[in-house]
C-alpha cells in the first residue's frame, strides 16, 4: 500500500466551517502544507473563501487576500508584481478559486494572466457548480447533472477548460484529486518550482451539491479518476501531455451511481456519458502518445 | 507594549471555533478481531503476525505465533486451516494463504535456532501431564512458560503422539517435529518416556503427588469392522500400519491393498502404501462428493495412482490360495443430522468382487475410556469436561482426542492451551483470565478494498508425482521469502491498525492526532464525517455513538 507522505506543518488549521467531510478542506490542507510558509494567497468568493475564513477568523497560517469573483488572477498577478518589486521573487502566490470563478466569471482575468505568463499558482477547486450560493450550474457542470438551475439535468457538456488553457502555452496545467493525495502534493511541488502561470484543477465532489454521503467524497473522487471521468494528467507548455493513471478500472456508471445529481439518468443517458468518456480518453491517449 | 492588531486583518485563529459540537458520532480506534482468528482453533493473532512477515520482522512474527501455538512449523504443514475458510479476502479474490505463511515462519525459526523466551519465575505448584501428543505438549509448554514445574508422562518411547506415529513423513518431516518438540523440552519440561499411566488407580496415585493433572492420552483404540477377522495375517489396522512405517519397519502385506475408509487417515494409509510400491484401492461408503477427507488429499491421492471405489461397502472376504476376494455392494449413503452420523442401505443386485492381497481398515479411532472407569465420568465417546476443560474429578483436566470429537492437531493444541490457562487459574485463582478480544469480528464490508488491489493467492507448488512415489519426501514445497512477503501483503490486516496514517491525512479537520503508538481523535474538532473510517484500509476504526 502506498503511504501518504507529505509533511503537515499545520499551515491549515481546524475550526474552519467547511461541511463535515468536505474534501475541498482536505485538498486545501495538502496544498497549503506543500507550498509552505513563504506564500501569499488570494481567494475568490466561493466555498474556498469560507473555508479560509470570514473576518476576523482565519484557518490559514499564510496571508489570504479575498478578491472579487471576476478578479482572482488579476489580483494574484498584482500581488506577485508587488513582491517582485520588494525583492521577494521566491514567495509563491497562490490564486484559489472555484469553478464559477474560473470557467465563467474569472475566465477573462485568468486568460489575461496566462497570456502574460504571470508567475502565479492557480488552483481551481472544481465542484462543478456555484455551490456556495446554493448549487447553481456553471459551465463546468457536466451533461445531465441536476443543479438548482438545471432541475431536469444540464443539457450541455462541461466546458473543456484545459484545452482553453493549453492554447495559452503556459508551463503547467494539471488535474488532481483528493483521492490521490501524493499525486496532488507532487503536482503542487512541481508547479511551485516552475516560473510562470501554473493551473491545477482539483475535482471536489460536493456533498450537498452532488448528493454524496458525508464519508464518501474521497471514494467518489477516486471513482471519477478510475472510470476516466476525471483522468489525472499534466500538460506542459500547452502541448506535452502526460497521463498519471494509465488504465481505467471502473465503469462510468459506478461513478455516477454514487451521486444524487445523476439519480434520474436513463440507461441510454448513462451509455451516452460512457461513450463521451471513452472518446475523451482516446483523445487523451492520443495526445499523450504524440508528445 | 504589544501593538493592538490592525482591524484590517483577520487575526483570530479558526481554532477557537470548536466544530466538535457539530458531531453526532465520533470515530473510535478499536483493534477488532479478524474473522480468521475467530475460526482458528488456537485463536492465533493472525492479522498481527502476517503483518509482521510483510514488514520482514520474522522473529516478531514467530513470537506472536508461539504465544498461542508452540508448533507453527507443524501447523503450517498439516493444520486443516479453518482460518482460511473464514478469511475476508476470499470475498475480493482468494483467501490469504495463512497456513503456508505459518510454515514459512515456523521453518525459519527452526533454521535459525530461535528459542522460546525464558519461563516466568518458578511457581510452587507442579503439574503432571499424561500423554505426549500435541494436546499434552501444548499444555506442558503453556504451563512451563508460566513457571510451573511440569512433568510429562508418555507411554511410548518417543513424544509426539499421532504427529509421530500417525501422520506420514511426506506430510510432516520428522526432523521438523523433533525440532519443535525439543524446543518445548528445553524450556525445562521433565519428560518420563515409557511411563504409561495404565489405569484409574495409577492416575489417582499420580494426582496425590501433583497439584493438578492434565490428561491427553488421545484416541488409540481402532474402530473395527465386523466383516473382518483381524487375526488374519492379511489384515492390518491402519493405525498400526502407519505406526510401523513411521518407525521404519518393513511392510509385510502383499502387493494389492484395499484400504477401507474415506477419511484423512485412510488417505494417509493409501498414499503411504503407494510409496511402499503397492497398488492401492480405497473403498469408502461415502460417494465422491461426501468423502470426509479434505478434497486436496483426495486429489493428491488420485494423482499418485490410487483407485477410488466410493459409495460401496465390504460384505465378506474370501481367502483363496493366491489372494482375497472381497465381496462388495453399492450402497445408498445418507448423511445424518450431526457430523459423523450416517445411514447406509445396500443397493440390491449391485454386488461386485474386488481382488486383493491384503485389507487395511482405517475407519477411525475411539478413546480408551475404560481405563479411567470409576474415576472419570464420560460423555458419550469422550471424557466429560466442563467449560474449563476440567473433568468430573476436580484438579484433573483433559483435552485433545480423549475429550473431544474435534479431531485435529490444532484443536488439540488449542485445547491444551485453554486447559493450561484453567490449570493456572486453578492453582492461583487470582491469575487474570485470558484477555478477550474487544468488539465483534470485522466484516468484509468494513475493509476499504481500494487499498487492496486484486492479486491471486500464491500457492506453494507440489513435488512431481514421480518423485513422490519414490520417497517419503514432503509433497508440499515451502514459500520462498519473496513469495511469503508478497502473500503476507495480500492480508487486509482486518481490524488491526497498520499505522498507515490514512486516518490522519484524510481528516479535513485535522482532528486526528498522531501519538507515539497510535492515534487519538480530537473531540474539539471532529465533525463526525467518518472519512477516517471510510479510508481506513483495515477496519481498525469505526464510528461510535454519542
Ligand atoms: C492417520 C492420521 C492422520 C491425521 N492427520 C491429521 C492432519 O493432517 N491434520 C490434523 O489436524 N489432524 C490430523 N489427525 C488428527 C490428529 O492427529 C489428532 O487429532 C491429534 O493428534 C490429537 O492429539 P492428542 O494429543 O489428543 O492425542 P495423540 O496425538 O493421540 O497423543 C496421545 C499421546 O498419549 C500417549 N498415551 C496414550 N495413553 C497413555 C497413557 N495411558 N499414559 C501415558 N501416555 C499415554 C500416546 O502414546 C500419545 O503419545 C490425524 C489423525 C490420524 C490418525
Ligand atoms: C460577479 C459576482 N456574481 C455573483 C456573486 C455571488 N457569488 C458568490 S460566491 C458565488 C459562487 C461561486 O461559485 P464557484 O466559483 O464555483 O465557487 P463554489 O461556491 O462552488 O466553491 C457566487 C455566484 C459574486 N460574488 N460576484
Ligand atoms: S485478510 Fe488477513 S486478517 Fe483478514 S481474515 Fe484474511 S488473513 Fe485474516
Ligand atoms: S475524518 Fe476527521 S472530522 Fe471526519 S469523522 Fe474522522 S476525525 Fe472526525
Ligand atoms: S487508517 Fe491506517 S492508521 Fe488509521 S486506524 Fe486505519 S490502519 Fe490505522
Ligand atoms: Mg464551484
């Protein structure tokens, strides 16, 4: 059995108000402790902002600057430049945001920062919806998933943000999952050592938003990885793809069946989603082979 | 003077908010028993010693093993291993090869010459053990290590009981048996060979000299078939046949043997005879599927060229000048309600004849109860004992084949251990009783199999059939060291913490504290989500109620 081996320096503190069993808090713990003390973070309005702490409480041992939903990447860029002019080039600037603040409302700022290759480490906690405001759909919500604003299931596919980001040819884009904590820590470590814009998208099964049991978010995330719904991979310089899990060992249905938001699916819909995942997996293999 | 904090900055740690108040249930570390342990006749701490093998701590594994059983190399060869039948892992792929792992450790201990730890300080009391088979030796070991003076009386010239004169060398090499017995004697057990305790009078006299007695004389009287004249030179009982072969005596029986019986002893007789160059047929009442022998024994016997005539019965034997004619008939075999009981009905018109030179019946043995008449009560075919293995005579305890119909080596060893504990309590009522494992056995559903990838069992190989028929070399090969580690790694460690830190790392609330040995739940912060329990690979934590 592979042991988890990052070093927890208690940079993330208990007493935060994430839901019981929330793997966004769990991921925050891994990321903050891996980045270390010499760091400043921004956080956009999102569950992440709540977890970091609302005034006057803070669950982090590093400074966190709360931004607007549109301006996460722009604010992080500004902080990085200020640190550079203070002669602190090695301080990591983390930009923490949800999927709403990344795929939709903050996309313009992120694209601009990526185009300028600002030296920031952008973490998108992708819970596939506007969850902190009660669970509305975002452009990251997958096909057929029920949210507060798609009660019969979303009719369009999840936006492929990675391809958008790849088009910017930034040094590193990676996916990470709270079921694979060593992989997550390794990717944070790698990103921290690179200069330029790095983006890590972390899949966060949202307990109330997805209809997942309090103790089952890690399991759900693991099934997402093992079924190929959310493959673990890296894209370097926008073109070099590396798959971190080379095999799929679970059906898509085993992943969908964990979640209330897919309870209404017909067998045909499940088949269609499986076919989409198959096609996307083939494309990834193809990308990875061509590097 | 300290500056007042700037009102612009968050300055209070979230630590002041005690999220433990959200909780309705809190995890508990329990170290629960594994199902294999519950099924093991010596209640061995299997999850623990298998883990020690995985970590390369072979000596530690051996010490854990011999806490309950001084015969791991013997048990690792011939135990009927009910542990494997209860193993949780079979619900994922295949059972863990517990028995072959036990042999691995037992053999290593013999090869390395490991000795038992010194016995505890000498106690005043002394105990006499009657019978030097596995039950008697197990009790002797458990009492001696607790510091009692132990004197062992054995009727024969050598110790071991059926391990020595019953079980053939191709299943249990006698140097292995010698090694494990010698280690027990080296603890300071006083052995009196050729010293049978003949009858109730002798037993009474012995009891006068000792604080307690343990009686483990086994089941030595063969059951007999009325159809057979045991006086004839062409009849030899299976137990005598095996004892003679085990003692290295030449076999006087003719070329074509018919072995009667379908149990393990019959298989041993038949396979031994094959190794002595005889052609062998087994005649059993039971149909193939109901043969009482282990399926693996039957399969190996078939590989060795033994013919099986099942669902049939001997009716009469005709001795001609140049051999025997065995009159047989097919039977309708019906299993009874309780184990070992059955009825048979001959099928009319189905008679047939077998030609042979000798007949070896191996249909079981009874305990010799008449010896103890007037002193010890019996309970059907065995000596009566209570839950503490004490006989009707206070201070006299009994076990093994003499006191039970669970006729297996490790049952005898387990009974010897339990009686030793009871004798120690009898000698000193202030002794603490055996510590019961806490909680109920861990079910498969509590194992997170995501941490246990599919991996088939590593079966040790067998000697090729040709080589088997030429010698009495052991049939089953041992596991190599790398194989043993790989097989041990398949164990889920059901209910036993392996200090993997998963619970610590998977808590989103930093509510698990790592202690020097183990973990603690910080009740101030635990929200009761249960992620630690869900991500524990061994089922060592569960959610408690609050
Ligand atoms: C052929 C055969 C094969 C078997 N194979 C297996 C197997 O593969 N696996 C398994 O688990 N079980 C097997 N068994 C069963 C197993 O051997 C017995 O259950 C076990 O040996 C019982 O142990 P025990 O100590 O009660 O008796 P025994 O092993 O019979 O030992 C009794 C001892 O007491 C001595 N003794 C008897 N009377 C006196 C007296 N009056 N005074 C002093 N000493 C006395 C005897 O000489 C003997 O040494 C087999 C049995 C047979 C017959
Ligand atoms: C421009 C703007 N529109 C709406 C909001 C209200 N709002 C605050 S948080 C939030 C949800 C953000 O969703 P996401 O980024 O996915 O984070 P999550 O809550 O899911 O963690 C919204 C809509 C806002 N703060 N700013
Ligand atoms: S997996 Fe290991 S601990 Fe669990 S029942 Fe099987 S042998 Fe015992
Ligand atoms: S993971 Fe943490 S918060 Fe959840 S039940 Fe376990 S100790 Fe409590
Ligand atoms: S998760 Fe690992 S460390 Fe925690 S109780 Fe289970 S086995 Fe022990
Ligand atoms: Mg979101």
